[in-house]
């Protein structure tokens, strides 16, 4: 049975379960306690399906921290979040020791706790899910769901953990691990206040878990035929990066009057955005970025900023790529390597003479 | 008259006879009218030739070129030159020897080497100038990928809280 079909089954089971357990749970949005025999992948999928719907039906506010770890750096941020189903989330990042000024403007973003239904499908496709008991988190009872790497045993098997609030279904805490079992990203609410009444339009019950099966593209996303047309026009649009991160959203944006292709990839745990623009990268250094050697020998270096999210900028094939991701470093590096790279400009007298001869030849070539 | 000196008469006119021959020819001229007339004619001709430069008709350029271009065995051809009006200048005709025979291909080879060397030097110089500092992309338009709009778009597609630090860096921009 494929993961998608299993997801459909779970959604249906969730609907049935909600109906069987009466209207009380459905009206309050409370996640029912798992039956003794329900601990497993089916139950885990059901919990995450509820979590995917909670952001659309719940109004809450709280403080969340996000920490990331890299080989040589670690960063942590604290943000105040106010969320309503109608307007989404407003995130205000607090000042820290290395940044005394607060963020100039709050950004309207999707809920930090919302599990996008498309990401949930990718999560089910890439990982084996299981419920790993219950714990206390943010002063609330939470069901712990683990995403396991198929075919991997030991501590390295765990790729991610979710703490799903038993009462509301919101994700209270989330951890992501690299292939070595090291924690690379952690986010959690330090305090959280949830309005008791769910949003009426969402019919906040586990019955809402049936929605994930409707995997229609998000509004504004490019359809498949449009992507094919862009590919024929020379745009790099891989269906997946490194085999794990799959394309789940593509759209054309406009930045300062220039067309930008925005591709979103995910494996359900980590998200990677790839922005492609026609043009070339400036030859000068980029402030705040470090030059690193990635890709094959002879390719031009890339510019990296290891923050949350990590950002990598480089040029290749007549385009400039800007990659933003919260994925583990090895996944980001593999994704960057898999994309085109310009050759590093050669320096020295011989290289200069070769360029000049090539230019002379192009002028003298009557067929050129 | 028998016993005429014959060719010695021209030698007398040119002053090329030794003392004994000249005395003998002069003694003969006292008694031989025809020889005396011939000597007079030779002297008159010599005088005329010596002063006849201005009166000698100048050959045309085409005729000069044809004459100088004649291939005579053992004689090196002379490069044609434009003759100026005025006294005819004697043209040196040097018998072709062994060194002259080998000098011709050697000169051509040297000329060829110099020509090729000059062209190569010209090509290298042009390549050095044209090869100038490497400029990737040619006519492509430079863009700034550090704009904070990327972060907002990324946030739109993710479920995590973004750090504002990249935004701050993006505002600073990049130097080119």
C-alpha cells in the first residue's frame, strides 16, 4: 500500500473515529487518546493530519524559539507569534545580544505550527511514522510522533520528532536530526495560549483530517504544463533534489520588476526554496556571505550565509540561484552540487591569451 | 694600303697602346690617308659619346623593365627602377657567382621568418588586449540575490520562524 493511499485511509479512519467518539471531541477539537492497539504508523498519521488542520482552525498566541546547529555555527531566535485562522500568523522576532534592534516590521507568515498538507504527504512518503508515547511539553500533554528513516537502525534512525498538543492538535515542539543522529534544528513554544473555541469554518474536529487527501496545488502555483514549458525555455526545474527533497510548489514571482522562479522542495521535515533568475552574479564579494567551494572541480565558488535559514547564492547556466533552506547541511550541500555551476574564471597570462584568441577567432569566423 | 694597323687604330684613340705600338701606328698615319681618316672618325665618335648624355633618348619604363628583366645565364637580374631624366647612370652588372646563387633563397627564408614572426607578435598582442579581464556573462544583467524578498517568499513556503539576520544582511546589499 502506498503512503498516499495509507494517508487517505487514515484520513477516512480519522473521520470515522471522530464520528464514533461523539460530538464532544469534535466540537472542542480535542485529539482523542489513542487506543492501546493504535500506537503505530496509522495513529501517527492521524495525529499529524489533525496537526495539519489545527493551524486553520485555532487562534493562539505565544513565544517560540528556533535554534539551528551547523558544523561551525549555532543560531537561536525568539519570536512572538499571534495567529488567527483568518489572517495567518504575525511573527515579531525579539532583539538578541547580537541584534539590539527589533525587526522593523512584523512579517505575515503561515503558522509556525501548521503542518502543510502537502508536506504531510511528503513526510509520509519519505519516512516511517510512529507514535512514541506521550510527554509534557509547554505545560501541556503532548503526543510524540517520530519520523524514522526506512532501513536505518539505532539513534541515526530518527529524522524528526513532533510534539502534538493532545488538546488542540497544534505542534508544540519539533526537532530535526541529520543522518548522523545529531540535532540540527529545534523549535518549540515556551509559552502558548490557545482560544478554547475553534474557528467555526474549520469545524475543528479530527474529521477535518479528511482534508489532506485533497492535494490540489496551492493558489498561484504553476501547473505541470507550465513547468514543462519553462523547462523547454531553459529553466532548471528538477523534480527532486538529492532524491529526498521533492518539488511540491512552483510559482513565478516578481522582484523589482524582474521575473523570479520560486521552487519549493521538501521531504516533509525540511523545506528548501530555490529562486532562479536570469542574469549573472556580480563579481565582487557579497557582504555577510562567506565564499565556499562546492561542486565539481573548476566550478566557481558559492556564497554561503549560515543562519536560519541557511542561504547559498551562486551562478550557473545563465541564471543566478538563491537557495534558502532549514535542511541539514549535508542535504543543502548535495542540493547545491546537483544544480548547474559556472566555471571559475581563469586568471593568468595564458588564460588571458586564450580568451583573446577565442574572441579573435569568433570575429574571423564567417560562420560564427 | 697594305700594312695598316687595323684594330690598333681604336687602341690609339683609347690610349691603350704601349710606346712602341703607338710610334709605329703614328708613323703609319703619316703616310696613310684612309687610316688617318678612320682615326679622326673614331675620335669624333668618342667625343660625341662622352658628351651625348643629354642628347641620348631616354627609354620608356616598359622597355627598361623588359631589359632589366632579361634572364641572362650567369648574370643576376637587376631590380627594375624608375629612371630619372638626366644623364644615364651606368648599371652595375655583377657576374653571378656561388655566393650570389645561395643568397637568394636565404634572403627569402629570412624574409619569410620575419613576416611570420611579425604576424605572430601581432596576434599575441591582439589576443592579450582582447583577452582582458575575464567578464562572465557578457551582456547579461547583474542582479542582486541578497534582497530580503527571498526570505519573505521562503517563509511563505515553510513552517518555521525565520531569523531576521539574513534580512539585515540583505539590506546592506552586495558590493560589486
